[in-house]
């Protein structure tokens, strides 16, 4: 494995929640919220939320594989959301909230499949997470970036993100 920073792309519901989890992990240098997996070019948040773009809300995680492995990121993915609910995380419903791993190499694909198979032992229902090749990534609007850190007093952050981070022992 090469020692340069690598990218992992995951969808696990609202990207605000996913971003908040992964940006707190040692070895992660940057987390960017965006959209992937659909047909609409340069989609807006409104188009993605409308569920007609085909895109999922995702985060691209830039990480140092010497400090944190792709396998460890996958373990955090399984811990941080419910991969057994199709197109839903909590109150968020629609294909834009689907559980997804977009792999950037054959090695990531192999690791994602193995990790999904291993994680299945921890769930009573089948994992529905899709594993597909990464395609064009569209960066979400600026106000979505680093959302939790910039909006900790917002109701969504207080009611949804903060409890998730506490449950995962990642609260600030």
C-alpha cells in the first residue's frame, strides 16, 4: 500500500452526520461533503434532496494509511450508521440517504466486500450497503462543509449529531 494520502468515499445518511464522525479520527486530514452515484451533472442540494438526481449524499475522506487504515475507516462506517435500512437513516428517507461504499481501487473493493461480510455477524438483518466503483464526485455547497463544527448550537446538531458522537465516544 502506498504511503500517500488516500481517499475513501462513503454514504451513510445525512452527510453532516457522517462528516462529523470521520473528521474526528486521527489520520483523517480532510472530510468533504458531496454527491456521487447519480446521473445529474453538477447537482444542487435541492436536486439531490428531491431524490430525482440519483446521487447519494456522501463524504470523501482524505486519510493517511500509515496512521489509519481503510479497514479501520470501514469499521467506523459500520459502527456509525444502520446499514440494514434501505434508503433510510433515522428520519431521513430516500435514495440520497442510502448506505454506500464507493471504492477507488480494486484493493478497496476487495476490502469493502470482506468488511461487509465480517460486519454482517453484528446485525440481525441483511446489510444493504451498496459497493460500487467511485464515479465523479460533486462537492456540496460551501454551507454543508464542516457543518457540525460550524453549527454546533443548531437544533439538528444538538438533537442528532451530538448524541451520535457521544454514543460512538467521539463527542468533543
